[in-house]
């Protein structure tokens, strides 16, 4: 009986200490942002996508993990207007690109986080887009209640091959680059 009580007390203390040093911080989805830039041979387009939810995990004040859900139905082009904007937004949401009707969410899950400098971390993560998961690596910098990261994503790793010169010959100036950029600001 004494051993059982002692075990329960030890477990309670360990849980309390662990909780004191581990902390999950939910992002403020209204104040956080994802800005994208997609490139083609003759130029580029820019836009935004919204977070659905996200959490950064800390232990002893250091970043140790994170999980984010992106609402792919919110893909929004910001460098066009009128019919051109409506057309590109619709095309990006179609099966040629992100097929947001079938795949309304993308998910980013941190696998490994290594501090490389004060408040600067190298993150290895899994990104899932259109039901396809691929590893990515990026740097994230934290300052108080803000984190910033720049990600370079190869769309072909997620089955998005529309007008990719890597898969279709003879596109010339009609080609769309395989990689696009995400500039992310997290507020928590």
C-alpha cells in the first residue's frame, strides 16, 4: 500500500514538473499569415492562404515542435483583380493544382527541431498537400510572441505537375516553376 501511494506521489510530481516546463502555444489565426509567391517563366503571382489552426510546442522555453492546418479553400491571389483574379483563384483551387474541394486542408507537422542560434531553429517537418506527404526543411526565427519562416515548396512532390517543365516538354514560356515560396508569420 505504501509503495502504491509513493508511486502515485512520484507520478504526480513528475507530471507537475513536466507540465511546468512544457508549453503549447496556439497561434492567433486572424493575426498570423501565409503569403505565397508562385513563379512562371514570364513572371510571378502572389497571394495569401489562411491558417485553420496551429500550435507551437515549447519545452524549457525552447521550440520543440509544432502542428499547423492550412485552409486551402482560402487561396487568394493579391496581384490581380477582376476576372483575372477570379480565374487564377479558381484554377489554383481546381484539380490542376490544389483540388480544394477534395483536399480542403494541408497539414504541416514538425518532426525534428534543432536550435542553431539564439531563437533560430532548423525544422524538419512533414507537409501534406493533396493527400501526399513529403519532408521539408526550413528555418524559423522566434521573437517574443512572433515566429517567422520562409519555406520553399516543390509542388511536384505533392502530385501537382500542371505545366511543369520537369514533366512536360516544349512548354517554353508557358512553363510554371516547380517551386513556390511561402513566407509565414505566426502570432501566438
